[in-house]
C-alpha cells in the first residue's frame, strides 16, 4: 500500500454493485459507505486446509482479528479479478491462479460491501510483504467451524467465505 490509505479513492455502489460516485476510504469508514471488495480464500493444493491470517493492529476496521481470506477494497475502475490478484500479492505475497466462487453482500454496523469471492490453491508459503498480516495458520477445512467459534474472526469473511469453503 502506498500513500495515505485514508485518502485512497473508492467507488460508492448500490446494493447491486452499480457505481454511484467516488469517495475517500476515510469517508467509506466514517459514513459506512457501501463499496466493492474482494476475498481470496487460499487453500492448500489438495483443498484440505485453509490459510487464515490475523490482521495488523493498525487496520482501520477489525484490527487484530483473524480473517478467512485475503482481500480488500477495489480501487476505482479496478475489476474484481484484478483487485483480487493485487490484494493476494500485497497481503500474502502469492500469485496463484484464481477461481471465481461467487458474489455476495454484507452489512453490519462497521461495513457495507458488495463482494466478489475467489479461491486459489497453493502450497507456496505466504510472505505477507505489506505488513497488513501479522500471523498466519493453516486450518483443516473440516475443523473451520470449531476454529471460527474459538477465535475473533472478521464477520464478513465468516458470512461470505466460510459457507462456500466449508459447507456444512
């Protein structure tokens, strides 16, 4: 990430993902503006384990929580796939091919987002080059429900990533 993250420009979207305008990331957080995001769930090559990570304490939403996917906010005019490739490289240091899982929306008191969810499979170790990730762990897919119940996890990734990765 370069420059001042709060000054980054973000597309405000409606519930269907149609662009309504452009605002700063700071405004997205202050007013809980609906915006586009991406998630990339990283599975090992056989698909038996999910790579989870803990967010840095300085993150502007859910600092220090665990997350089930790498990802973030799409830049203005950036496709979901391009954003997912960028976020996976920035946060995990990985460049594995992506498979589209689907789309979804999530809203709570902290965020409002229209998300695109991808998976990738790799046995490459993450390098976490940009400092947004402070800890990683591999969790068996069959144990994800229990693991999530025992850890503070970002609620959007639980709602949007857990069901397609570890269906009950």
